[in-house]
C-alpha cells in the first residue's frame, strides 16, 4: 500500500496523474492484476485474489509493455497506434497514453501508466524518462516488499512446524495429536477444512481419524464413503494431489464436494520408513 501511494504521489508531482494505474504481472500464472487505479479524486486499490481486478494476460497496452519490457509513449491518435501495433482497445478511449515497465534486472513485475481521456499531447519524451525513473525505483520497492512478505510467511510456517513437533512430545494420544496438527495446519494456511486418514491394517481400509471444518460428522464406520474418495486416490497413488478448482476437472467424481461448497483440494500421503500410513 505504501509503495502504491508512493508511485501515485511521486508521479503526480512530475506530470498529470489524473488517470493512473499500476498493474502487476504474475509470470507463473500469466496473470495481470490491477493493484492501483486512480481516476480524478477516486483512488482504488484493487489487487485482491478472486476479484475482477485479476485477468489472464491478453493483448492490450498493459501486456504490450510487459512483453516488450520497454516504455511506450503515444502522444495522440491512440486508437490508430493501437491498430498499428495489433493491440486490443479496452475501457474508455484515451487521447494520450504513457506506460513504463516495472523492471528489476530483466524481470518485469508490471507496469505503471498515465493517460488522458480528453487531451492529446499531455505527455512527451521528458515525461516518459521521468516515469521510467519512478517505475525503476518502485520496482525495487515492490520486490523488497514481496521478499519481506515471503520471509514472514516462511517464518510463520516454520513456527507452526515447531508447534507441531512440540505437540508430538506432549501427548501419546494419537487422535489428540493429529487433531492438533490438523487445526494448526488449517490456521497457518487459511484452509476452510480438512481431515486426516489412517490405513487400518486389520480391516484393510482407509479410515477417518480426525476432521474439522467439513460438512457433517465422522460416520459410525470411519471408513464409510472413502473407497472412491480423493483421500483413497492419494493413498493408492502415494503422490501428493493438488486441485485448484474442482470445476475444471478431477481424477474422480467430485460432484458431491462441489454441492457441499468445496472447490479446491490438497492431499498428501503420510509416510514413514517407506510405508504409506494414511493421508
């Protein structure tokens, strides 16, 4: 937030920033998120996961800057220039447009752009050089903020792992231990619910041991309904399974999960000394 405010206020001191936006790029997902949008007195911070401010990278001016990693100044006739570049026009047509990449080395983090909807030739090459300087400093600040957040997340995860290890030394009650492990895992990652299963060697069946945050209760027979479940799939495959969106497909029928309001899944096998004990 402070970095975005710095971009906005710093740019406004150097040029017309009545209409400004900052878009961040996720190369792994090939997604663009609009972190800041300024229109007159309205200032919106929009980059929230799951909102319309995120989109797949397309063929607009934003993506052009990301692909070329170079500033682009369009002093007038913006629509004509878009056609010449083979780019799509989105939103309100601009009369003048200026955008620069947010670069750290050869890595592009996004872009910052200013535009005028009413007046051509608002920006010139001098403005382009100034905005590029702002973008260069902002990119370093954004990168540092990301690294700080990643370090804080890793520290939280390590602290949780230490809590789990500590829990293991405080009780010999397996069910109580696994319940504590499950709840701590949900807390640190922000998951809605989960369960731990163990394989019963006597019955030759996978059974629920603990669960929390999921619809319903553990049935009288803890193995009931697990034969064709995602847990059974993970147990039998002995491989982790990540499903980002059930609606885009899964290795088994997950219509029941979708009806229950669940849409994503992570499952891992529980292994010890070469044996798979559960999930």
